[in-house]
């Protein structure tokens, strides 16, 4: 598995983001259930979000986020950065290896 940090950048005011927040979080749960996502949340200040994810290839995550309600409503853009988690907390061993 490859590991990624996904930066989500809001393209619209927060008032538009909030209209789709519930749907977005429900959609993210699918990624958690599939084992693609480790954690996610908004940046501070709220100009976007951050997701820690994994997949066989970056294209798997691109495909997943293509169906995110935020993307379907053209509210955000995504940046994907692959990284190598060489050190981690012991409780993450199964997720990372």
C-alpha cells in the first residue's frame, strides 16, 4: 500500500461548504469502511481540509474522491502527496504495513 496526504482546498465560501458537509462526511465514511482513510478534518483556519489515506495507487484515491459530494458540486480541489511512513506509533502498525 502507498500512503498519501490529501490536501483539500475550498473554492467557495464556507457557507457553501457547510451545505454539503453532512453528505461529505457520510461519503468519507465509505472510505473509512474500505480502509482507505486513516483520519480527516478541516484546516485551521477553515480554508480546506487534510486527509491521511492509503491505496494501491494514487489513482485509487483520485477515483474515490471524484465521487465526494464536495467534488461533485465543484466546491473543492485536491492535491495528493505520496509519502513513506518510516516511523509511526506502534498502534498504527497494522494500518501502515
